[in-house]
């Protein structure tokens, strides 16, 4: 009541009469009219300003000059933790009077109705605004800005990589609007943008003072597979993986860790591109400079295999000092093999120094030198004429490569496999991996070559064949193969002969076929070329010629004694012609 008395338009109202009970005499309509003049003329579903009356734990009381005050949930003011009584805030009038006669207001809807205007204005003017980080989402955070949910990418939270996003949830921070999608009503904000402007000036100052060889202290900002990024106090530099240590580094995380303070040296920088190349290993002397001065070619060293390739292995004999063992220096064997057949990463081995170049910082090593060279006394261990058991290693069209022991290989020429059998390919005679008896025929120590033979383990049967298969002798044989130029005939004991097509014609005029066993006559025997030419046809043709009687030959007429008788001469002439024709036919058939 006292409050109403203090309202200026109601000052002339007869309050004494009203309080004394003479209410009937009071003009209520006049009082109501006077009171209505004190109220703001507001309407539902419009935005107006209100004054914060009180701020509680759950509710905020706001007065807009209406008959009653409105109550708004405090959650709608989370973006503004400094809210206090007396502050002017925007409110949206949802209902002037609900069922309980209460004024219903919303600060959130009021902000939303004008948010897009303010956000667009903030984007154009690059205004710094405040926002409340509501929650974490994939790739960033959700921020409440003017009642609208905006997206804060993880990369835009800070200039430093963020490893724990949850610490920002529930915080109110300053942001700058960097992007708006009007079609989808998406807003992107950045806190990093506010920091970068300040850092840009710091970067310019830092880069202007950089010099090659300068040693600085920085903080490990990020670790990648190819190197480490170092924060030099506003500007970043990269330590490539090869500049972390003099030794080989397969994982930078084994050398440094995040947020670690490290000293680095500037190797190079590009002021325009803002690229700075840093090094850590350069702060320590090169390991080659500390290598034992007494170390020389021929010395034995111990090391660890750090890298494997097909052509060899890199062995670290001291941190940052490596030597290469080529695959050819891993075994005395000359077989083509990869380095992985002998070593693997992590193996601790002993090796012999083969070459040493301190100026170029290069070293080659060998492990086969730890064993004696098997070719050193080859002529003593495998003299010419000695017999041994070898292992078949490989085939070629011209022979078989065998191994007598590791590092000692030899070749058996295809012509030295068998005295009698004609071998077209070594695979017909033996198999890879099988043992084979050999005889040393020749040694070439300088070129590390051994000429071996298999057939020489037995005497040459062709010496005996020379008498057995003399020309004109007849033998039983089986046709094993028929080709265009003739047929191959097996004569027994791995001895083969060859017959031309006309020499495999049988008595009935047909040609003999593969698999038939017939009589064959030796036409030619050549011991040097190991060739026997035979014929089946000759066996029956010559027999026929011998059985058929010869026709009598007509006597030769003597010119000086022949009587000149015309009729008799004619008779004799006809008889001579018949005799000559018969003789000619007999001779042609015999041929």
C-alpha cells in the first residue's frame, strides 16, 4: 500500500477515505486508470528490456514495469556468470498472465530473436564476444553465443595442441566469429584467433633475431612420425627425425616427450615461409670424431644390426657409427640370396672391417671373413681326379650346378652326365636338392670354378661298343621315339641308335611305329660323336637280293666274225634286246 501511495499519479487519490472503509465512495475506476498509467504498455510475443531484481540459485527475477515480475531460469544466463541485480537484460514476453496470474518471460528467446543480427555484426566488425562452452563434441566443442549453439573446432581453442578437451567444458571464454553459414544457420567461433594476433607480433620479433647456429631452448609441442615440432616462444620449428640423434631413430617418441624442455640449434630458416629447421644431435660431437684412432682394416668389431635391406645389413658398432655388410660378404657361397637369409634386425654380431674411410665416414664390414676361405686350399681338398658327393643346387640348359660345401660350387656339363643316354635337359637326369656323385675334372682357382663329371665315375662303354656294334652287324632294337627326321631305337644298355625315315620301312611297305621291336642293321658307328646309324629296311632288302637268281648275260657280238646274214641278224638282235631288258630290271630291283 505504501508503495502505491508513492506513485506520482496516485498522489491525489483519497487514501484516507479508502482506508477508513468508505470504499464505496471511492471512484475505483479512477484509481485503476491512474494505476494503469504507471505500467508499461507491453504485449505478448515481443522483446523488451527488463531490470534484474534478484539472482537466485535456480531463478532470476526480472521487472519489466508490468503488474507482476517475471521469473526466468538461471540456466538461461550461464553465459554471463557476473549477472547481478540492477542489470538490464533483454526478455521475450511469452505470456502476460498464466493460469497462476504470473508473467512468463524468456531471456533465451529474446537473445535468439536478435542473435543472428548480433552474430553477423560481430563477424563484420571482428568484435570479441563471450560464450559458454556447453559440451564436447566430435572434433571440438559446442559454445552458447547469444543463445545460439556455435561450433568451436579443436584446432581453434588454442595455438597449442589440446590433449584434454574436457577441462574447457563449463567455462566462459572470449571468442571471435570466424564463419557463418546462413543457409544452415551454422556458426563457427575461434578463441585461437584472439591469441594469434598477439603472437604474430611476437613471431616477427623472434624471426628477425634468428641466426644459423644459434642455440635456443624450446618446448616439445607435437611429435610426428617424421619429426618433432618445438615451440620457441610463439614460433614453431621442426626437428627432423634425422636430426634428433646421430644414431638411427625409428620412433621420435623414444627420444623426446611432449612438453619437454629441450635445447636446439637453428640449422636453417625461411623468413618468408616462416619455416625453421632445428637440430638436436648437432649439439653433441659427431660419433665418428670420437671413433678409436687405432681402429683399422682387418680388425674385428662387435655391433648390432639396425637396418636390413635385400642387398645387405647396416650394423651399429657405436652410437651413430654404422658399417654395411653387403650380402656378398655374408657367406663364401656364390648362390644368389638375400641378406634376410643370414641376419635380422637386433642381432648382436661380430664382423671384420673391410674398408674404413674416416673422411667420408663410411665403413664396410664382413662376416664370412671370420671363416677360412674354402678356395684357399681347394686343390688339396678337391684334387683333380678325386671323387665326392655333392648336392644339386640349380639347373641350366647346359648343365647342373652342384655344391660340394658352403662356398664351393661346381658345374657338371650336360655332356658329362651319361656315356650313353642323350640328356636333353638336366632335370631328366636328377632333381634339385638330391645328392649326386661327381669326379673333379678341372680346377680354376683364380676364377673359383670347378669342372665336374658324373659319367667319369665309370669307364667309357663306347670302347666295348666299337666291337659289338661294328658296321654290318644286326641287332634287335625297339623304337622309342619317332620324329620328322627319323626314329630313335633303343639297342639295350642305354645305347641308342638312329634310323632315317626310309630305313624304318618294313617288308610290307609300311613304316614301323613307336614301340615296335625289330631287327636293325648297323650302317655306321662313330665312337667320337657317339652315333650309331641303323636300318631295318636293309635287313630284308639285301636278303631278297641274295635269294633271287641272276639272269644270264648275252654274249658280246664280235664285229669282225659276225656273218652278214640279213634275216639271222634280225633274230639275234631281238633276242639280245630281251636279255638286256631282263638284266636291267634285275639290277634296278637289286639297287
